[in-house]
C-alpha cells in the first residue's frame, strides 16, 4: 500500500500561492503590454508625418526696414538628412554617448531601467535612468518632459511600438534630425550650421563629438554658451567611442576638439530693446498660428547702430540713457532702452516713467496758443508768482517785467509757464497732454507746469512728433507687415492721418517757439546746421535730463538719468541729452532734404482781429457798421464805395507802426544787440511781416466787443473741429 504524500506546511502553501500569482500576473501583464504596444502601433503616424517636424515650435524671423534679419527666434532647422547622408562617425558618436546597446535592444534597455529605479529609490527625488535613443525619440515627439513612473511606462510602450513599426536606421534618422542641440537648433544639420558654419554631411570626429555631447545638457554644453565646456564634453564622448569600438585609439588621438572653430553667438545688442517691444504686439495684430512667420519692422539698422553709439558716448558715468526716433508717420527708426541690453533688459524708452522737467512745457504753451490768448510775439509777465503759498523759481536767471512769449519759451522761464498754466487752467494743460498721447496719470497741481508728473520717453516723443506733423496725431509703430515664410500677408500697417489734435496754425506757432529754443535758448547744443525745433528738460537736483526735437521729418527724444533716481552731477537737458540729439540727428538726417519750418500758417479770424480798418481807420462813433464796412469796404455819405480813408494821427498802418514796445522814441533810438524778434529773424534768415498789435501793444486776444469781421474772409479758413 502506497504511502500518502506529506501534508503541505503553511509556508509551502504561501510560497506556491505567490509563485502562481506572479506567473499569472506576468502572463496578464505580458498580454496587456502586447495589446498596449499593438494599440500604440496602430496610432503611430507614418514615417513621412514624423519627418515633417511641424510640432517643434514656431519660428519668428524679425527683419529690419531694409530686409536684413534683426533676430531669429524659435526653433532653427537645417536640411533633413537621410540615413545614408549622415556620416557614420556622427552615428557612432551618438550611439556611444546615448545608447551603446541601441542595435540590440527591442526599444527599452532592461539594464538601464533597473539602474534608474535603483538610483531613484536611493536619492528619493526623481525617476532616474538612461533612456534609450528610441525612448528619447518617443518622448520628444509624443510626451512631455515631466519625470514620473507613469510617463516612463508610456515612454516604454511607445518605444516598443516604434521599434516594431520602423527599422533601427529609420529611428536613428528620425532622432538625429529632430533632437534639440541647444542654441535654437533642432537636428544635426541645424546644429552643424549654427556652431560650425557648414552642413552636417561633412562633420569630422571632433565636431561630431561636440554635437553628440550636447544632447545631455544643451544649455550647459552648447558652444554658443560655453565653448570650452563643449570641447571638454567632446573629449569624454571620444573616450566612450574608443571604449565601445566606434573609433580606434589612433583616430581618437588624432582628434583635436580644442582646435575646432566655433562660430560665436549673435551679440545681444540694443536691437533687442526694439524686438522686445514689438513682438508682444503680434498677439493683437494677427490670429494665433503655428506656422513660421516673418515680421517686417520699421527699424533702420544704421540709425539703430548710431543711436546706440551716441547714447553710450554721451551718457554720464553711472547713469543710463534712452533714445527713440520716430519718422513723420510714427514709424520707429531707432530705439535704445539702455546702455547695455546684456546687463539690463529694462527698456527705459518704453517702460520707465520719469519727470520730464521743462520738456512738459510743450503742453502748457500749446494750451495757451490754442486758447488764443497768446501768439509767439505776445508779451507776458515774467514777474514772480505765488499760488497757495508755492512760488516757482527760475533756474540761473532773474526775469521780471514783460518778455516776449518766444523768449520765455526759449529761456524756459518757469514763472511764465506757471502763469500760463494758471490762466488757461491746469486741467486744460492735463487734457492737452492726454490728447497728445501721455498715458501716465497727470495730477493737476501748479507744479505740473514745470514737469512734476512722470511720463514715458516714447509718449513724449510722439507728442513732439505731432507738432512736426502740423497737429496730426502720431502713433508710434514698429511693425509694417507680417507674412508667412511663403510670403502670404497676415497683417499690413495702414497709415492714419485722420486724427487732428489741434489746428495747423497752433502747430506752426509752437514750431516757432521750439525753433527759437534751439537757435537762441537752452537747446543751442542741438543745432545741426539745418532747421531744428526742440525743447530741453531738467528735473530737480539734475535727476533727469531730456531733449526732444525734430528736423527733416524725424523726431527724436533723449532721456538720461539713474535708475535709482539719484542726482547726476552736471546733468542738464541742454548738455548731454542735447549733445546726444545733435550727434544722432546730424548723421541720421544727412541724406534727407532740408525742410524749412512753416511758421506762418494763417491763424483763425478772431486772432487777427480787429483788422487794419477797424483798428487804424476812423474812430467808432457808436453807430452800427454797414455790411460793406464790416467787410472792410468804405462808402461816402451817399453810399458809394470810396478808397480807404487816410490814417488819422496816431493810427499808422501796420507796416509803419512802432515795434512791439509801442514807443516812438525807442523806435528811433540807435539799434542795440538784444534778443527780440528782429534779431531772431536775422539769425534764422526769415522774412516776417510786422505783427498785428492791439492798442496796448500786448499782442493778446482782444476782448469780444472789439472784434470785427475779417477784411478778406476768403483767405481766412475756419479752425477744424477738435476730435
């Protein structure tokens, strides 16, 4: 009789259960893996779709006004190289450093996976390990760079699917043409052209080792970032190639990574201030697109280079400088936001808000001229003024009594500016500033007339440009058009001349004042041998220096100061900023025609009233005028037209009247060398008719009761309506 089998112990039963569980689990897992790989294979794109490289990011090429490339952003691609066009030395280098068992594994390397899991448990932070070339390709094409076990599982499934779908040579071809090598270069051909200046078809051992060494850390080893680090990494790659049999020891000894010529990276110069300003505007100009685009801008490379030079040459030590140059339609021809973009990307031309000092007087005088109370040759009081206990001071000069408005602006007399602002209203001045494009908050207190509010350089420059454009609004823009790489137009800039900010005669009178400021006033350092109009600005304790002006259709604004707003000894608008303006403009407009300023535009009828007949004809007897008399015609007692009656005593026609002083004895006195309108006319070689004056000689707008109809209404055009 057979003996019964020994009974199973509890331990034995447990071990058998675990073995069965592992066996069944492995079978189920293998089936699931096969199913997952099969599903992944069915969903994989074709080889042609994978080689299209359409999902690597958008390429943006920014071009200057002359078509030259300012900067290329986004991915850079070379030619797609077939497997038989890729040098074997490049293949060997990549396999040696990234996946030495590439030719033998099925897409995943079990040894590498186990090593990575062990490292991750020891360091308790991230999943680590050596991914195969196939896994890296799967991650680059289909997955994110997030590190976790879930992504590693998906990566392994896709790698197995790729190996079942494509050959090893196809996978290596896809990898070498798509992997990122730093410096914006995707693929070995783009990397070779970017770093060595030639196609990847002619790579030698040292160059191939440098490229292969970039995959591990493109930012650290990129030759454009650290050439020496890239060369040292290449030596490590060559040693691995010898170890794996990719090259012989003799070939390795003959290689010289240290002697490889590497093309230096494009210098991050002041052009980036401009591109940083214009590129965010694309979101509002075109619809979102993933295709490569070209942005054609307004920047003049020669002017930009010149602007960079003059800012660095004239800005005081320890201070920063900025410059903006606008063409007559608002096109930005040059923009410098600081002395060195590499050390500071802060754009002081478009971002910094600083006090403009006397440059803000542009808005005060425009408001006064538009109100009609003053003309350039009007007399205004320069006496001290006190408003609510506050009294402005005149910098370096003591002015009192009556001075011409032209002289007050040229010499930047503070008391006059505050008095004008008080007369027209501080709110009116603020409205004028906003109308001309000042976007910062403007506080309406008396010191605003002296530039106590903070503004941006680009806004101030556009305000001055509107004067050059005869009162038409100027909107700065930097993008002319946007096209696809194939030339399809996505956006086209359209000129806008419809927004009239103020009347042409106001712009003409303001130009007159600004021209005087350069010819005989605080902006004399900005003279360039052709008509220039502009204004200086200096803030308290010389914290900011400004000069803004225009000539031959180009308006340029210059600012200088410290970022921490500390005083800069000797910094005044009429010195370093005006010299920078001079050095820039004298060359920037050298090839442009000389454009004399139009300062004699016809003013509205009420500013020229009472006309000659009403002021210098017979005395008003209190009776009403006939229509003929209102039009400057005279009749005899029978109603017949007659010639103009002779002037009575004390009423000479304008050409024979005394000058602005209204004093016959002073008219006959010997001429003296003094700053007046006659002197200015001689200085700028301008013929000017004698100004019309009221009986008191103030030049101010006469009260309504004294106004009469114009002598020639056809020649007097009405003021255009304000927007």
